[in-house]
C-alpha cells in the first residue's frame, strides 16, 4: 500500500517564526498503517546501504530510527541536542535556517569502522544531518546514507552531505 503523504502532513505558515512553513508529521504518526508503511519503505530503501546502526536525530528522527533499526535487526543510536546526554560526549554546533543548534553523541570507540544511516524527519539546508555526520566521522564511523520523511529539495540540503539520501516526500 502506498500513501499520499500530502494527506498526512499538515502545513503551518510562519512557524516557528515568520517566513518559515512548518510541515507537521503528527497526522502521519497518528495512523498505525501509515507509520508501518513508512517503517517498511525506509527499511526497503536503505537496506542496500548495509548499515550497522540507524542514528536518529533529536527528536523526531527517534520516532523512525528505532522502528527502522528493529525492522533491519540492527541497533539504534541517539543523536541528542547539546545538554541532553550524560557521560563523555562529542558535540558540535551548526546553523539552522532560523538560528543555531547543537548536537551530541556519546564518545564511543566501538563505532570505529561501523556503517551508519542518519535518520531525521526533515532535510532542509542539511545543517543538522551534516553536523551529525561530522560527529560520527569523528568517532571513525562511516555515514553511508541519510533517510528523512520530508526533503525540501529547493534548499539543496543533500548537496553538502556527500552521501545517498532517501526521502519519503519531497517538496520544492
């Protein structure tokens, strides 16, 4: 079964600030059939990248990363906003289209040589995913691809990532 994601994504103009069109995936998450479809579609499209882990980006990336990782019988890693993880961390800041953000992952020698797929709800300018990619590469991992629910293709966010990108829905 295929889904018309336009029916499952609500638009909110001028959120979180004027000039931004926020696309809300809450309706998609309310439908167990749609979320199952999304999980299987992601898994089918990224399994050829042979990841060892799916890394979900705080916070809506988590909603998909653990489901997809479980479907592929691999582990899931959390990429959190700065200040949300305990222990020894690698952290980095990046620019958003409407401000500054920062991400952290656990410092982990066991990541060396592993293959990571990054997962988030949205790809706009690529800043968030690129920041996460840099963090994993600093631990010796290889980011083999990125998967997102929504891609804003006119912002060319996939360009700086230098890896394959799979998106369930693209908006120009």
